[in-house]
């Protein structure tokens, strides 16, 4: 969102516009806070660290019941009624579907190909059938283009998942359908929906693909969630699944009263990162976050570790489902039902094949990331040989038809036989239980305790957490069997967490900044997709990090002049009501009061005050007639400046 020269000038003056100055945001201590953190600051500090940012009235609520009681409530989310959030999530039906159901209702191209090849039949339900027919026509057109492609039948690039390029006939129909779209908008929602379903599949697709965002919203207005999803799926079924996944994450972060659980869900998803853009994971991530991460976010680390190891999303993302033991039955061509003597004979013959470079199919991706990123840490004391041995242990941990939504299974005939040595422990042959034994060893290793607790302290306390705090948390981790709730209690009871110089010492990530700004403004979100697009612009697309490392929690990854200017522009757009689908309260003056006194606790620096004063005293403003509309504009801009200020960007 672009603003005038005055706003940009104020941004430059407010932020200093030098990288070195912005890096100081996370290091410079608030002098007032360093002198004393009073009760109000304690409440605000707890809200800033344990939630996605306070809403209007949250600080007073925490003060009324006491910081300790509020923290205890957040540590036990099952006791908090989150019915209001569930009501907001209810239209997003895909968030409640299993993976098999998702694939059935919103078919990927592999499923459509199976129908085109006569291996599967069209569904009988009229809504599902309409989606399948639209995708089947698209697939058949794509195959025809490949056959009649450039240079006498050369195949054209596969752009599956992307909107098809329109032909001349398509564009002509689009022009006609723009007229039809206006007629559709004059109909009732039910009539509108039936009219679209009666169109031939190609015309349905052209219609939904040609409408701009505003017209599309008008087309869908008043329809049931199932009807809306159906019409959107005519154009791109897979996009419906990913859009609702992203919307659900943002709505939970903004509206859930179980804030600590959502913060921890985001923390663990980032720790056990899976990339949305990799094939079947577009369908597997819904269940991964809902059934694997969130239920274990405050439980025992070993349970979470096992759940991620067996999750289809992780098995697919790090390719462990394809890993085959080099001496397994499959690698040696042994039939599943061969007797013991036959198996040994074939294995003996296969030894000579190893020296000839026979591909054995062992994949070390998961074994490496399991130790480097999930448990021990890069300096956790493991070797390359440990990586290979762990990879051998997890052969056979695979999936049943992942592209059809199948789940975890263990296949003995792809598992590497024999003993394995992991971190000095001899793992005796016992199939699937070998993997569980290794996960148990890793979950209780001192290096894991230190690595995980360092990351937790980095998220909640400071970019460079005090070693004494990390040691204390790690001791609890080991004594309490990796109980995450107990580790957090140790952290929250520590003097380091409540130290005055911890106050506003952390810089928010783009996700934390955007969500905290929406929460602080008291905005009503009716469509979260535009907010998600803002995050993409800021370099933090949800579920969009391809490497398994997860997004950085440190300030230096996010603090630069361009990124901070982007944050300021978002804050100004938000308070000016220019973020589509997000509506701020009608009283901007009250928003200013709430931000400065309630959510910033009066901690507005001279630099920020000078920028606001410059806005109010600008000659172009002071010389014009001061009417109600100009006052509203001033207050809106001031609210935006406060949301974009260094004080608000720190937590």
C-alpha cells in the first residue's frame, strides 16, 4: 500500500532509515523499563511474549485477575472456552476434513488423471461431480495441447496447479460471461449457484477465473460454505485447501483465547517445518498442524517427536517414505513370502552387486534433520555415521498412497536388517520399534534438552538467552521427562524472564507484527487472505519456507530498512481501512488512546512523539480548515505511526 510523501517522510524520520539504527531496536534497552517494571508493564510483558499481542482491554483483564493466574490459565488451554473462535472457523470446512476426504472433495491432478484413464469413476454427488468435470475438461485440454504442442508435437511445460492460459475462444467467452456475471449478481444466492452449475465446465472455469476479487466476493455472497468452496474449486480445487489452511492459522492467531497454545503451535511447526509447496504436502499439512502439532504443543516432547516422525507430512517432505534399506528384501529382489533360507541366499548373491554401484535407495534426509534440527542440534555430538545408521533404522517407515491421502505404515520388506549403532547405543533388530527406540534416546539426550530449551528461551526471552536460564530449563526438561509445560513454567518463574532489560527486547517477526497490529487495532477480519498476502510481501509466507530450518526468530533476520518500511506501510494501510477484508473500529481517536496508553503503556519515545508532532504541525495541515474529516485523517495516521513505531515492533 502506497502513501504520500508526507507519510513516507515521517516513516524515514521515525525509523532513522539506516540498517544500523534498526538493528539497535533489538539491543537498545528501554531506560524507563530498566529502572523498574511495574505491574502494568509485567502484564504487558506477559501478553507480548505469550500471545500474538494484546487486544484492547487485555492488559486491564490480566491486572484484574493477576499475572500468575492468567499465565496458569494459558498453560492449561483445555480449560479455556474458545467457542467464539470455533464459530469463526466453522465456514472453513476443509479444516475439519481428514486427508482422504480432502483429496476426494478437492481432487489433485493425479486423481483426475485416474478418471481420464478409466481407473476411477466420477463421484455421484452433484457438487463434487461438478468440480471433477471442470478439472477433467481442463486435464483433457492440457493433454491435447501436449500432443499438438510446438515443433510437431513436442511436449509443452507442465503448469499443473496454475491457471490455464486462455485461448481466443476463452477470451471471447470471458467477455460474454462478464455480462452474464452482472446478471448473476442480480439473482439470489441460491439461484446464482444453480445458474453457475448449469454452465458447461469450461464456461464455469472461465467465469470464476475471470472475476476480480471484488466481483468474486459478490458472486459468493450469501452462499453456504459448501457452495462457496464448490465454485472456487471449479477453478482450482487445491487452492481452496491451501487458502483455508492459511486463513485458519491467521484467524486462530488473531482471535483464539488460547493464545499460548497458538504461539506454541507456531513455535513447534517452525521447529518441525514442512513446506506447503511440495506435492502431496498441500493436502497433508491440514492434518499435520491440527492432529500432530497443536495437540502436543504443551505436552511431552517425545510424544511430539514420535507424532512428527510418523506424520505423512514429514515422511513425504523429507522423503523418508521412499527410503529403502540397501540389504532389505525389496533392494535384493526377495519376494515378500520367501522363506528364511531363500532370503539369505539372495542376500549373499547381492553382496557383489554393492561393489558395482547398485542403487540401494537409502535416503538420509530425515536422519540428518532429525538430529541437526529436531533434537540434538548441529553441535549435539553426532557424526555422519550416526546419520547413516539412523537412516537405516527408519527404513520401512513409509506411507500408503500419499497422493491419495494415505497414512503412515511400516513395511518390513523395505526395512534394513541387522544391528545398528546410534550414538553408541546398539539398536537390535525389531522392525518398527527400532525407530521408536532411537526417538526415545534422542528425546532424553542432554544435547536435545539444551538445544530445545535454547530455542524456547530465544523465542520467549531474548535473541541471546542467558546460559543460566537455558541450563535451568534443560534440567527441568530432563527431570520432567521432556514435559513442555513444566519447562515453560521454569522459564516463567525465572528472574531472567522478568528482568527489566527483557522488556521490549525482542523484535517481532512479520507474522507477529501483522497479527499483533490487527489485534491491537481491534479490527474485524472477514477475509484473512489479504493479510496472508501482506506476509508474503514481507518475506514470511505462511507454510512457505522450503528449507527444513524454519524461520529465524532473531532480529537480524528481519530488521532492515526495506522490511521496516513495509511494516510501516502495512500499519498505515490497516488504520486507514485499506487492507481488504479487515475493518478497523470507526473511532480512530479512541484507537490512538488505546494504543498509546493501553498497549504501549505510555512507552512512546521522543523520536515517535516528534514524528507525530511533525504530522500535527505540518504547515500544509495547520493552514487548512480543521474539519471533522481532517481530524479523523490525522488520528488514523497517528494510529498507523504508533503501530509502525519501534516501540510496537518490539515485544
